[in-house]
């Protein structure tokens, strides 16, 4: 998930495949064994929600009714002041249970940088996440997604992030909540850098969330608002992050006439995921401009199924 929609910045990769779609259902199987489940990342509907056409409370029901999905991923930007509001959280949890929805994770933004140079600000950023760990447990989630950002030398930022993630993961361990880091801005677009952080943290409840579309190392202007000048190899980056993955974000921006993402080879990505031994949840995240959000989500689901069928 990103703060603003980006357009076609994955320019160096190509795609060319065709295949048959799998039968309906959320669980896909390979060689008779479960491989992964599909969830819906709430950011896929950010225009709809920010536009007042859908509320965070109605999101679980919408995911099931519109797309037939029973696992969801929340974004704290859509209920930023509700982490300690038990009345609100109870209502959200009740609606989820009534709809047979599994609450998987909450994506956390705007709570401070875990790689912040200022020691006091960095400590505060870590503590700002505590309430979301508690909220995640209350909602029945397994995980919160955080960011590993900061200014300065990449090795120094990595050191700070390791320190912050250890502290946060220790706190979350008591709540049986995972802390996962997405390649989501800054140095985290470098798969080797992020994998190195995971190795240093060395905790079972701390991992990664590889995102197919967030591997831009250098932007032409303000980040999220411009074209990507330098991109980290998305397939290499995904492979480097997968040993620590506790989820995957299947990103799409555009589709060609065959329903493929012209800048992301989904078959290649899914091969990397399968070969890593991953058995978990893959979240759908559409961020395109040419289709409605509902249409984009449906096409992403279809593409994921088609790519899986060719493995």
C-alpha cells in the first residue's frame, strides 16, 4: 500500500503469458496441497473510502459480497483515531464475525519512522505502534504491517530499524501478533537491505511483506507523485524477501487486452513465491487509474488465478 497512486513506474520488466483460470474459491492448491489464500487489501478501495462511498466498518461485508473473499487487510488511515476505541473495534469485529470474515492484518502508516535518527522520536514512533498491536489482537488479526524508513546512511538506518523492530516485536510477542515490513518507500525497496534487517532482528514474529510493485529506488520528483528513475529488480527483491515473508502483496496497476499486468510477470512472481515454500495469505492490491477500483480488483483476482494455474 502506498500513500498516493503511482503510474506505470515499472518499466524494465515484461510479461507474456496466457493460461486458464482456476475454478472459483479462495484457496488454491498445488499437487493436492494448500498453497495460499487470497485476502483483499483495503487500500485497493482507497478512492471509494476517502470519497465517502464506503466506510471502514462496511469494508468486510463489501469484500465478501462484491468479490467473494473472506479474508481482509485493514489500513489504519481509514480509522486513524480508533485504535483505542473499544466500542468502534467491537462493532468492526462483530460485523466481521457475522459475515464469516477473517481479519488478517492492519497496515500502519503515519505513526513515526522506525529508522528515525533522533533517539527520542524513534522511541516514540515505536511506542505509537503499540496501540495498533493491541487493536490487531482485539480484532482477531495475526499481524500489523509497519514501515522501515529513515534518513541518512543506509547502514545506519538499518541499524536503527533493527533496534526498533526488536523492541516492537518483543512487545507484540505477548499479544501473539506478527510485525512485518513491506518494501514501501526509502531503502526498503532494496530487497537485500530489507532481508539483512530481518536476519539481524532474528525474531520469529518479525518478517516481511513483499509487494510486487514497490521496488523503486529513485524517483524523478517527490516520492509517490513521480516517475521511477531507478528500480531494484522486483523478482530478485521478492526472492530475497520471501524467506522472511508472512504475507505477500499482489500489486497491479494496469491490464492489457489479455488481462495481464504489462509490467509485472505474474507467472514469474508466483513461481518465486511457490518455490520459497510459502503457504500463507496473498493480498490483492489494485492501484490503477484506468479501471474502477471494483473492476481492477476483480481483474487482479483473475490474473492471480490464471498465473497460479500455470505453475
